[in-house]
């Protein structure tokens, strides 16, 4: 369950427009999701259970990354179906606020991009595109979690 929660947090950092800008900072949202999964797992440990290991933390991060890849694509598809392509609208508003003059072809490209829908093949391809950064950085987040939550010497 901790990997599921961490993965859903990562997916939110990828798929929610505006919130996804957090990942511009060295995949900060993905690192946080891996770290969160280790934190939640460490909280569930009881004294009679095996102590937390680095291998556990790495595995939690990897699992979170895989869950996030599938969930991010699902959230992207749902957001696009419900609200349209919010990312394109945000980009156009930013360009308009900058008062940059764009060539007429730009308007045509934006209109075409708004018309495009995600196909099942595109969604499947997106999962693999998300898998690379999600597994790498959430595993790194899990290792950061290991350094923060590992058992202290002399602690059972």
C-alpha cells in the first residue's frame, strides 16, 4: 500500500496541470513520492517485524514509479476528457501575457493540437515514456528515504 500511495502522489505531480511544474526541479515530485512510500512503510513497521533495509526502500521506490506511470497516463486521459487540453491553454495564455508576436502557423498548430485526442497506442507509449524517469527518480527517493528512516545503530 505505501507504494500505491507514493505512486499516486507521483502521478499527481505528473498529471495535474500547474502542479507538474514541480518536476522541473530534478523530478522533485517523483523523488517526494519515492520518499513518501518509504516513510509510510517505515510507519507501518512493528517491533516484531524485520527492520527496514536498503533493498526494501529501493523496491518501494521502484514499485511507486511503476504505479505512477500507469496512474499518470490514466489521470492525463481523464483530465483531457473532462477539461480539454489544459496544458495547451496554459501555454497560449503565457505566450499572450508575454506579448510575443507569433507567426500565423502557430495558431494553426495550436488548433490542430487542441483537436488531437490520445489514442490507445499513444497512451501505451506514454506509459513507457513515464516509466524511465519515474522508476529512476522514485528509486532515488526511496534511497533518500533509507538514509532518513533507516534503523539507528542499536535499534531493533
